[in-house]
């Protein structure tokens, strides 16, 4: 795997500071039933990194003490963590909003078939990867058979009430470009997705989020190996929109890895750019949100992925 950080560090990006922590994004581990080309985590079936029960309890304590209102679960496939159901139930009992970043196919895997019902029972918001509404494009990026399995999972979620305007169960889909390009306009693409998926598969959902590919891990390595890294960085930098700086997710979020270490965002986690104090990595067990608010964020060339064009975040376009 080729490391993009030495190249990214040569690119300057404006200084920004955190405002407050409204969302805690927890990466439960790097294990995944898929192995997608665009993955910025380098997740896959052979990864064994997984949050221990001890760190999970420390994380829950942080959430309670610091009155965190929204938790965003990611991975790998977060549903593969053995404490996944315990975690979502505990958070929902505390009235914390829970967002689950779901690759859809996990909902059909043996041993995980009951997860969709648990998500619905606990009113968990689902943000599901669906990088295109065309079968060929999805399978090319995410693997053979992924599109068909994703459609099966979406139907299962719809049957449970997800995506229905009259229901409180929210189902949002995520689009990301197939390669080294920017996303089309989010609202226009959402209309196309809604029309195509409804007409062809009778599938409904709430919103589409367009997310720019970030040049780290598997995607970054692929760009370097195909000599596309510099043109892609040029594309991102030329499309820089300063007004997007206000809404970049690191200003309102904190990311935690499977070992309990803290980062400004999931991308900084993957680039191993941890938050530090007194030369030590900050750990969820010994910080409070007050220690982190207003602190300078660690930026590098990859941050242009968040500020290019309409901007990009875990919740889609910024403007
Ligand atoms: S992109 Fe998502 S589904 Fe694909 S390998 Fe990475 S974590 Fe798994
Ligand atoms: S990659 Fe985006 S979210 Fe992460 S630090 Fe840079 S601007 Fe913030």
C-alpha cells in the first residue's frame, strides 16, 4: 500500500479550529465483509482490529459525561462488532441519536440477518453506501454481486419502514464518484436516484449524500499507482471554495479509533495524524470535550477533498 501522507504534507491548507463537539464518530474496527476499491480505511475481511469492551465502556463514559447528543458508528462494517447491539441499545436508552454507516450487504450476511430489525427497533438512522444506481458501476467499485445484495437490503429496510416519509426511520444513501472526479450536484443526483430506484426496484429513501473520495489508503494508493494523484490533487485545489471551511465536519466532530485514540476526523485517523497533548496521544479515557473545543485542527492536502466544489462531509455536500 502506497502512503500518500508525504505528498499531502507538501500541500498547504488554511488553518482551522474546532468549534464544539456535536458528533462523536466511533470507528469500531477495520473488519468488513467487503473490500471496495475506493475504501479510505483499507477495510476488509482479513482485518482483525476491533474495539475492546474496555475501550467501548470508556467511550460510553465519555459520551455520558460530556453530554454528546449524536454518535456516528463506522468501520469497516460496524455491525460486525460483537457489542454492536449492546452499544446502540445503551445509546438509545440515553436518548442519544445514533447514525449507522452501513454497507448494506452486511444485512444479508449469515449471522447478521437480524441487524436490520434491531436498527429499526432502536430508531437508528441508517446512512447506506450506494455509489451508483446502476449495477455495473456498483459492482466495479465494490465487488461482484454487491449491487444485487444492496437492493435486497434496501428492500428489507423499506419493509421495516425506513425511508417512508410518514416514518421516523431515516434512510440516507451515499454516492461517491467512481474515480478521480468530483460529485455531480447533490440535489439533482438525488432526484435521479429516487426516480430510478423507485421505478425499477420500488425502493424509497430520504436523502442522498454526495461524498468526495479522499486520497488516503486504498484510494490514495490507487491514484499514485495510476499516476492520477497529482491531477486529482490539482482538481481538488482548483475547485477550492473558502466558504466550505465553515462547515467542514472536523469543526463539530471528533473521531475515535478502535483503540480509543482521538483524531479530528476519520481521514486523519487513517493518515495516523492523532490529537496529542504534552507529546502523548490523547485517549478517550482521559480527556473532556472542554480540552478539545477551539483547538487547532491538523490539516494537510487531503482537506481539499472537504472543500472542493460544493464541499463534502459525512452528511454530504456542504453548500
Ligand atoms: S468502503 Fe465501506 S464497505 Fe467498502 S471496504 Fe471500506 S468499509 Fe467496507
Ligand atoms: S479531511 Fe476534512 S474533516 Fe478532516 S481535518 Fe481535513 S477538512 Fe477537517
